[in-house]
C-alpha cells in the first residue's frame, strides 16, 4: 500500500482537512500498521498481568500485599472496573497470574504463568534472577502469540500488583535517567508521611544498586514479574504486527523497557490516557507521545485502554465508512 494513498483517503473525506484531529492521526497509524486502506480491529483483547512485589513489604503501599490476589479473584468473578468496561465495549479480557503470592485453583478462568510467588525486595537484592526474567519474556510472548493465532490484531495491556508503582518508578528513573522525584507518585493513595517514606526507600534502593544501564539488567533488578511479562508480550505484539494499546503508568514503563530493546515498537503503540500518577507525564514526554484521553484515572487494570477503545474504533469507522467528496458529489474547497 502507498502511504500517500492512505493519507489521500483520509484527507478527501467529506470534511475540512484535518478537522477530525487525532482520529485522523489514528486512522493513518492503524492503516499503516495493517498496510491497508481499510483496516479492521479484530477480536480486541485486554490482557491483565498480575504479580506480587517483595518491595511491598517495605512500606511503599497503602494496601497490604493480599489485595493483589483478592483483586485477581474480583477480575475472575467479573466485578472490577476492567470487567465492566470490557463488557461495555465488547472487548475480550484475559487475566494472567504472572507471579501472585497465592495458589489459584487449577482450571479457573486464568492464564497460569506464575514465575514465583512474588519478586524479592529490591531494597536489599535483585528482584529476580536471569532465568526468571527470561521466563517472563518467553511466557509473555507465548500468551500474545496464542491470541494472535486466534485472530486478535489489537491488544491492550493492564496490570495488578501491590507495590508495582515503586517498581515502575525505579525502571523509569534508570531507563529515562531521571531522579526519583521526577518519577514517583502516590500509587494507591499514600498520605504525605507515607509518600515521603516511599521516596526515601526508593532512593535507598538506588544507592544500594548503583549505576545500571542495560534494560534487561534494570528489569531484573527492579521489575515485577507482571511488568516483565508485559514487556515481553508487547514485543511479541509488535512482531505480530498488532496494534498495541498502552494503559497508564505501570504499563507505560513496561512499554519503556520494550522500547529500549526495540525502538520500532513505538510505531504500533497507542497511549490511551494520561494517568494521574505523577511520573506518567514525564514518561510520555520522554517518549515524545501524546495520550488519547485525560480523565484523571490512576486505577490500572487496563481500564484506560478499555475506555479509549471506542475512540480508536471511531478512527477506523470514519476511514472505512465515511463518504469522500467525489463519492458524495460534494464540492471540495479546491
């Protein structure tokens, strides 16, 4: 497909040039990814990766670690925000146990990809081993490959894991070369005293581990199993030429790690919303990307992807179904 031909199709719809704004940018991106003038969004799916973090036991979260498995159960029972938004917008939902500190019943409607029952605390050691990181990337890839084989070509990424804003903050600080203060937020709703404590702990961890540059070494040191599996899954989605929907702060840091390993992945990514988590704007600035929505959301779970999906659908719908000036017999300004 000629890229100019796609741009021409967008420009000559019955509207002033550029008047559909970001929808036109999206239509161009999706058409280019799929190499067609008539793109389709097939079997849209959001995958929520869940995992526990050793750092959660060091007082960086307002919630106890048990909330991770309790929320996974809520996902499986259909009671969470991501469930209702997926149902509303006809999006398939998959939930992955990447490393939750709980034994789920075999055969439950859950993708079992547990690496271990949570990472180690990066305050005193590396969060995971080389082998565990490799397993994360392999399992993430396998999950996405299976979805792609089933016909899915648009995939959103969400997460659940008490303590994972701390993990994401460390990834961002190292991979963007920014101080902790430019990356850290209040996570699940820390008060001022708790927030100051979180910053102190993360600075202590940074001092302990010192300088690290290799993206995989940074992920091994600070990442969560769910974040690492997301990174591997995103890279696989790019290899399968899928549209990648990125949720908020945690998912964007999983994407950042994937981007550091293959910068071309940016071509396939749609950043669905600006999280209310403080560091997210700085991360999007680093990647030079614009989010679709700003709704002051900071829930995670992939909820930003689910809420943004109708906007993405609108971009494809106008490209495929809206009349051109020529077909409608309407005079263009030229």
